[in-house]
C-alpha cells in the first residue's frame, strides 16, 4: 500500500493523478496498445507457423496409411491459431495491467517532493534523490555482520578439511 487508503479514496486519488498527467497517460496508452497488438500478432503467427510445420513435416500426420493422417492442415491450424489468440490476449492483458501499474507508480513518485526513484530517472526528471541515512547505517551494519559471519564460517570449514581439497 502506498498511502494506506481505502479502495475508493485510493481510486479517487489515482483518477486525479491521471487527470493531471493526461499527456503522459495518452502517450503510454498509444505506445502500449501498439506493443500489445504487435505481441498478439507475433504470438498468432508463431503458433500458426509451428503448427503448420509440425502437421506438414511429422510422419505421424503425413503418412496416408496411419489413422492420424491429416489430409488438410487448415482446420487444425485454424483451431491452434484461435487458441493462441485467446491465450496471447490474456497474456497481453496482464502485460497491459503491469504497464498501467508502473505508470501510476511513476506518476505518484514524480509528484512526491523527494521521490524514491533511481538516480538515472531522477536525473532525467531533475528531481533530488531520497537519502535515508538511518536505513543506510542499518544496512552497512547488517552487511558487516553478514560478512563477519561468512568469514568465521569459512575459517571453521577450512579447519575441518584435514587436508582434503574439494573440487
């Protein structure tokens, strides 16, 4: 939770955030729609090609003496493409939701006085970087303790080797 708000108040604040940034929202929507359409087409064409090659090259489906002989690959390929289009559409819907979520998080962070974004993105937007000195000291202390415990465990494991070298 970013602000610990209820659903309705969070939705209202996100709506206001998107209303303030309509240009970025529109740009991301147009680009993501093109990427999603391209993704669906690529998934459909890849499945079409794989299914057709499989049906036309595998001896199981090309040998006329077998029960599994396929005289025309049009119907099985069509069914495969329809299923691929459905699965690809579901996958791309999840991808679109992820894009929207990242956009909302970016806009929320951009409007913060001191954002949580990384240094590169912060430099692009000319925003100061959040520096939490208390967290840095705790991280340095925990890293030092972890390093000391690794060194002591390595020293103990080296004492137990009795001259046997592990490969």
